[in-house]
C-alpha cells in the first residue's frame, strides 16, 4: 500500500470542492477501522460551510489551515459505550484511515488533534452544536493539495528490538 509511504500532512489546498463520492469514500475508510470490542464509537461531521470552517480554524492554535480547506471532517465519539477508555484509540485508527484514503484519492489532509484538551473539545462542540452525548476528537481539513509534498523518511532501525 503505497499511500502509507507517500502520505504527508497537507495544510494548503486548491480552491476546488471535494466531490461527494470522495467524501463518502473517506468516511467508509474511517468506519472500516478496527474498534475495541467492535464498539464503533465514531460519528462524523462534514463541514463545508465557510463560516464554520473559519470558526474551527480559531478553535486551536494549530487549526489555522482549516480556513483554507474546502471541507473538514470533525470526528467525534459517543460517550455511552461499553469501553469508553478505548474510544480515543478507536478514533485514532479511523483518523489514520481517512488520511490514507485521502492520499489514495489524490486529496490531501491533516490530523488536527482536539482531544484530549477539554477546552478545545468544548469549543468545537459549541461551533458545530454537537450533542452532549458526543465528544469531539479531531478536525481533519481535506481538499486537493496546493502543492505536492515529499514524505519524510522516519525509519530508524535502532528503535527496533527483537525478543527471541
């Protein structure tokens, strides 16, 4: 799977709408993620409203690129699940799937962490009028990349330890 070795964090986007079919594929990829106890705690808000994107951009010191994106996915998780301690792990897996699928589709995206910082989580909930039954996890701005990026080689053999 070449997307793993080609994916980069994209923060600059072309002024071009992401097709609904591609958005659906991103969300199908998200929901194909593994989940502890198969609890599948995820819910997603797809934001294309420019005013809301501007507000999301101001929700965290690191979310500024959201205002440049044609859309963003805000991932959330349900609180009322059998193993809530694993919800953020499950959401991490589905967020990575979104990033990899974006690469496969010729899109670019970046994972902007909101959780576990409660002030940021609450701000995003407020902006999107998200139910108290959900917790916000991440903002994932997505679109067509303004320029091609080169993935950094992060492989460090000395960090691998074999126990035989």
